[in-house]
């Protein structure tokens, strides 16, 4: 199993015949677009792939594992991804092959 990195994505775009610098800018612009939309509180829906959203995690009380002391973890926003049914089916079909 291999981790797909941003450089791997750029190489795949280059393999389509796009100039290397243009491919790098395109991949970074795509990522920036998703991040900027999430920062603004919007969801990002990519048809056939999935939806990126921001979920608010409520404030909660946890324990420090070393000391056992109670610690309050403040509320925070966290990015989340929900895969589309099409993506789920494509992955499942790939496992059966």
C-alpha cells in the first residue's frame, strides 16, 4: 500500500500532458479552494467523490493520561469528509477483484 502525496497527484496531472509548473499550481489551487471554502463555513461537494464539511466538536472533559488530572478540551471546528455512494461502491468493487 502506498500513500498518495501532493507530488504524486502533480505527476498524474503531468502524465496527462500538462506542463509540470502548471500541474503543480493546479493541484495547489484545488486544495486551496477546498480549504478556503471550509474556512468560510461552506461545504465542498465533489460529485461522484464526496463532501467536505466542517463539524463542531463540543467542549468536553478529558483526563491527562500521565497525571489523571481532568482537563477541559474547548469546542473546536474540525474538517470531515463523507464519501459519496459512488466512491464507496467503486472501492468495494475494487476489493472483490
